[in-house]
C-alpha cells in the first residue's frame, strides 16, 4: 500500500497580534520570516514550514494545526470523509496553486491537508 502523505511538514498557529507573535516566535526559532505579509507570516524552521495566521482565531482555531502534505488533496479528503472524518475547511488556494483544507476526526481533532502546486 502506497503512503497517502509525504509527512506533516507545515504547522500554522492562529494569532491575534501578529507583531507580538513575530517577536515571540522569532525569539524561539532564531530566524527571520521567509514571508512577511499582513495576512500571513511564514518561517522555515528545522525543515518545516511554520506560519502565523492572524485570521485563524476568527476561523475558530484555538491552537496550531498541523498540515499533512498529500499528492491529491481532494481524493485524500474524500477518503478521510468516507472513513468517518467530517469536512472542515473547504479546499482553497492560498497562493501560487498551493491548496489547503481540513477535516475533523471523530474525536474533534483538526487534520490539515496541503497539496503543493503542480510542477510546471
């Protein structure tokens, strides 16, 4: 059986005060952001993409969400829903063809899914 994921390589934290969060996480990780926009600040830390989302709390996030990287996001979502998960965030393009979505497992845990843009 082939693996459905290449691993959890992205974690996004919901934050209310983006500037304060940048100071705290910048001190923790010791690196500058690779993306610094009012809608998202992203870092590369120890081989992972880590983001700060100032809109996450408004979307109901109360803690970080780990994103599993998958080759076919829609097919993976369908298989998880068939297995008993509930669709959470609908599939959306967050820029450059990168797709994210989420499901919730039967215990209420949010499972993030991420599909990288197709190589062109």
